[in-house]
């Protein structure tokens, strides 16, 4: 790979959807502090208060109705961008299976399609442990279908992250997930640190995404540390899968 040393003109841009979520908020902070991007676009329904103390520019793209993702994002130039998809919901939160599918599959796929069409180079997608198109669990089956459809797009690189239960303080209340978080946080010492299904913090997932983006970058940022994450290659050579165990091991 012929990397070039960073300067004001060669630094790439990043585009994030799902910035209000558990992983998304952590990711925005880490991307801003990485010094690797000249500008970060946060695609949100409604912007939120965020303290920014870096020189990296943060631009909000407010789209109240995500069915308009393609028409609005289609007006932007995302040439060579890294695009991060952390958008996700649950069936209970969405209100129905159809609404859940629209958010977790259709909106994510629309985001991937339009950013690829506008020149994005690398997509980094948060999926879930157990994602499989043949799963008997509806949630995992939807995640598997999304992975499959995103992999078919013509990105130069595609990185997929499959976390277990996410730990962290959510802005939206998820009762069952909150109870599970409390139990697993209480029992963290019971599980070996590399237990494949051990709950993982949103910060760890966001860190893995940042490192994966730097690993595939055309630009070498001054002082950039060597990425410590390893991944599994899928059947498609440009796709890499980051399992929960891999993300835990690198933390």
C-alpha cells in the first residue's frame, strides 16, 4: 500500500450514521480525537449537544425522515471517505418487526448504497454476534441479511463488527437489555477476559472501528500507532469480520 504522509489536503473525511447511539457517540469522540480526518459528517435525525475541543471539523447532516437518506446524501461528495454505520434498534423499540427491519436493514443499506455511489472507499458496519441469514432468531437473521447485502456493494474495503451485549449508558431506555447489562457488569469477574460471548463496552467497539479504518487508510497520520486488531477474512477478499472475541482480546 502506497501510503502518503498526512497534510491538510490529503486527510480523508468520515461519515457516521447512528451517532446518537451507544457506539455512535463513542465513535464520534474517538474519530474527532484521532487527528486522522479533516472533517466528520454525523448523519442524525436531530443533532445533539456535543463538546468538541479538536481542530477536526464536525458537520451535522440532519435528516428527520431517514427514508430520504438517498436523496439528501446523494448531494454530497464522499470521495475516498470512511463511512461508519452504527445505526440499530430492537423490535420492541421500533414497535414492530416491519419497523425494526426498516431501521436495521433498509436504512443501513440505503446509507451504504448512497455513500458508495458518492465515492466512499471503506464501510465499517456494526452488526451483531450470531448474525446469520439462516438464523432462527429474527434479530440475528436481519443482521445477517444486512451483512450479505452490504458485502455485495462495490466498496474497496468492508469491515464488519460483531459485538456481543453492549455495555454502556444508553440515551434510550431498553429495559431487558439494561437488566442484562446490570447482571453482566456484576458478574464480569466470572468470565475470562477472552470469553467469546463476554459483554463488550461501546468504547471497545468504537476503538476497534477506528483502528480498522486506520489500518486500511491511504494516509499515515503522524504519531499513528500500529493497529493491534486482527480480523477474519470472509469469502469475499475485501471483507473483514471482527468478532467479539477479537475486539475483547485487543483491548
